């Protein structure tokens, strides 16, 4: 009995959120509509092998199933209080990579110099190394 009470206590906030959250209800309704459409297309007077063959070849049915699954995932994440952080995580990853490149002891100084030239407008790099004798490095005739 105590175990059942604990389970109810844990589930209560999720059930409350599911009942009160309009987005959760819409996601579940959408998932049920997609599932109903799949059911109506597949089940009507068909043998299991015919249903499997139809599902394997019908892109619309597969899309409906994907949609139903996505809607249910959205509803479940919303009920659990989760949110998607894909963009934030990608930005953090790119920032970490950029900082790693810029402050790498081997490549950092060259990378920072190149970036500074590109951003603040340095002299164009023609690829010629300075000769150290004051000449331009061009051959004389």
C-alpha cells in the first residue's frame, strides 16, 4: 500500500501538468489522429501480411507514424518538464572548438593573427616569405 502511495505521489505532478497544459493536450490529440489514420488505412479487412506489405511500401503511412511518435515525444517531454536545448548545445560546442583553436599554444598565435587581419583588415598575404634583405623578393632583370 505504501508503494502505491509513493507511485501516486511521484505521478501526481506529471498528471496535473498533462491535464493543464494545452500544448501537451494538442500533441496527444495530434498523435491520436495520426494513429487513427494509420489504423483506418491498415486494418480494414486485411490479412497481417497484407498490412505489413502496405506499411512497408506506403510513405504516407510511415510519415503518419513518424508524426505520431514525434507528437508523443513532445507531449512526454513537456509533461516531464524537459525542453530542447539543441541550438544552445550546438552553440556551446562551436564556442568550445573556436576557443580551443584560438588558444592552442601551437596554432593559436597564427590563427589569431589571421583572424585579426581578416576582421580588422591587414595587408593581403601573398604567400611570399620576407627575404630579410629589404627587397620585395621579385626577380630582377
